[in-house]
């Protein structure tokens, strides 16, 4: 069976009978105070119960991870309230772990799903997402709606806290893009090899200027890093080919710019709200 992967922040919601709701992220931090609209929606649910799900912020009908990051890192009360008003979060709950005093961890996933749907949790701030009997149908629907991908689940699978299970398999929608290399970040001993390349796109063909779309550090073999280093050193220039503001790299990052003559292909999940490629992976130089 297939479920949508929503590109949010995984959270377990603890909904007691009377105490405040807890919304625990992967790190164990309680995000309830940072997402008061979600906590309020969960407070209206009759407990005790424990839910698993994702917190998302929707933009234009699709989840925006960058908008979510802008929410969960706010801690000052005034900033939290302003964020809740401007970019309200939604808790998409896809699993039920405890109901009343009963643990459901050893129950088959399909049974947990039936019990979850029986709670009728769809309301402002909460949603129980659809599921498909066919993973292929789920894949097509999520691609059409520009979601991150699909989680394929075995109907009889048990819930295994804190462990990856082969009964749940993530299938992501990957896109490709042709980019131009405008610089690189040195790595290794003494900066001897490429740690990441700085990728851009040309707002106008052959303009010689690039719009920065992100740094790409994943997907290289060791041999590719060494060979690419030699090529990039020959293209060194003291002038940045990027336009349109800064690169958004951490302060003190050593950057080496190159003439924008090399083109490459990268895979990525989506384009963020600020024009960056999400989770880019190197595929190779273009001829």
C-alpha cells in the first residue's frame, strides 16, 4: 500500500487526557510551543493517544520545507504568533501508536490505520492523509501534486520505534537540472580536493552571469573529486560569476570561484522558495 511523503518535519504527538499536548521532533525537542495552532488542534482531540505524523506548512497547495523551517526555529512568543498567522502549520497524522491505555505497536499497520480513520481527526490544523492500495497510483498522484514522494508500507507491518524497517520503503520523486559551475569549496587535507561545487543557472544564455542555486557535495566518487579539482584549478578567477545577492554560505567558508565554462547535471527533490535546489546530488559533467 502507498502513502504520500509530505516533505515535512516528522513529529510524534502525545495527547494526554488532561495535561498539555507534546509534539516531539526527531531530536526529542518539544515543538508544541513553536507551533501553537497545531497544539491547539490536538488539544481538541479526545485522549489519551499517541500519533505519528509530519508537520507541514503549505504554500500554493504544496508543502514548503523552507517555510516550515522559518516556523520551527522561532522561539520568541511574538515571532511565534506572527509566524502562526502568516504561515500556519498543519499536522498530517499517518499512524496511531497508542489508543487509550492500549499500545498498538504490535498491531498490523492496516488495523492501526482503520483505528486512526475511526477517530475522525480531519479538522483545521489536522489531517489524516489518503492511502492507496496501489503504490503505482500513489506514485502518480504524489508526482502530479508535486509532493516529495511515496512511502510503500506492508499492510501487516508492525511499528518499530527508532528503527528503519524494510516494511516501510521511501520512494522519492527526483528531478534533474543542467547547471553551470561557478565555484567550489575545497576539502580534504589542505583543501586538496573538491568538497562541493557551487551551481548556478544563466538568467540569459551565454550572459556569463549566474544565479546561484546551491552547493552540490553529494554523489561524487573519490576519483571524480580528484579529477574535477584539477579542471577547476585551471579555470580559477578572483571574480565571482554569481549575481543577485550572496551565496548564503556560513561565515568564514573558503570559496574558490571559476570561470563559468563547465556544465553539469544534478538530481534534486524540488526548488525551494528562495530558488535553491533541495538535496542536490551530482550526476556528472555535461559534454
